[in-house]
């Protein structure tokens, strides 16, 4: 299931990068090591799911770095923040292009044994221009970002086991772990929810998780705080492969109905308990459709109980 196996790793990474960003901001007058102050980046960088890392590396020359030590995966990255610069990133997911401003770092992961290009892309960005800023300013910046994502076509997404809740009911149940992007989160809720805050979206056969983290030592709403954003994009195809035995990954559709029925059973139990408490269930919510099958395969017939 999308991101559940990655959550702890991403949270740790985000915390490390956030701490580093705060230290970097407070010491912004000092020079970076090894003369990295002089490198010039374009104002805009493009990356897309399905793009081959070698092509991305060629497009941006010495700006892109490759970590090829893992026996199964190749990790590509562009790191403007190392040079005290930020860029805008255009990430293409199928037919959509989503622009993320104030990008500090871009990462793409490619499976060496499959010719599918990037199946995962992570973008780390500043809130506004970064550094210490008023909490109200950070709140409004993230609110506007979520509005832009919804306008672009990214829709609210739930794990298959999650009860179908929205608005205030989703906030009360999921807390900060899956906020409804259409719920008008108040500034007081923004300040009192524990970080990191998560919003999950789906569009164009792609999952997106927006994570907003902040420095927990600076939470006085009257003073400034330090914030950090990450956006993790993953193809639906890759998400379905994640967590399966190696011999099932390439043919995950074969047992998908069995897994989906198990997930639906967990959802049904959770929803029954909530209904008994008088909590409304969003019966209009539908799980995303399966992505197109590759050549030589076909999607399973969806039973009525899963529609």
C-alpha cells in the first residue's frame, strides 16, 4: 500500500533535512565548502515519471549526480540548495505537469533491471523563500499550494483500508496523517496539529504525498518558525509492486483482487464502527482505477463488491 512501508524512512529523512536547513539558514553568511558557491542553475528544471535517469543526467550535465552503488536501484539527484540556489521544478506525470517552486533538491529513482525509467520522484522545497518566517505566512503558503494542486487535478486519496471520511470527520479520525485537501484547516488547527502534516493525492495513474514538517522548538504563533516541504510522486504500477515477493512483482495483477478484497474488508469493519457512532461515511468516494496493463497482461475483472 502506497507509502506505508516508506513512512518512517521519509519522516527521518525529512527531519534530518529540516534540521540541516535551519542550521544553514542561521549561518547563511558563511561560505559553503569546496567552492560550491559559484555553480549556476537554470531557473527551471524538468523531470517526469518514466524518464530514464541517463537522459535526465545528460540534459543537466554536471548538475545531476548519480548514486549507482545499490545493486538494484540507481539514484539520481540535482541539489541546488548545496549551492545556495533554488529552482522551480516541472514534474510531468502522464499528461499532467505540476510546478513546484522554491525547490531545494530533486531525486529520481530507477530500477536497473526494468526499462521503465523513474518510478519514484521526490522533490524537497522551501516554504515561500525559506528560513524563519511567520507561522501565518507558512500556513497561507501551504494552503495556496494545496489549492493549486486541487485545481491542477490532484484528488483526495485514501489507503484502501481507510474508512471513507472527509472534512472534519477525516481530521478527527486521521489527525495529521491524511488531511482532506478540501477541508478549510483553520490556523489554530494548523498550529496545534503535530508535525509532520500529510496530504495524499491521486491523478494520472500517480500517487502524490505532500508532507509539511516544521521545527517543533519554534511553535509560538506570535513568533517565526521554520518549515520544510516534500512532495513524493510514485506511479501506481510501482506502488502495487511495493511489498510483494520478488516473483510476484511483475505480475501483481494476478492476485490483486484477493488483496483488494482483504483491504475492503478492513475498511468495511472500520466504517461500521464509525456509523455506529453517528459519524458520516463519504459513500461517493471511489478508489482510483487500475492503471493500463502492459503488453501481454490485462487488468482483472473488478467484482461488484469492489466497485
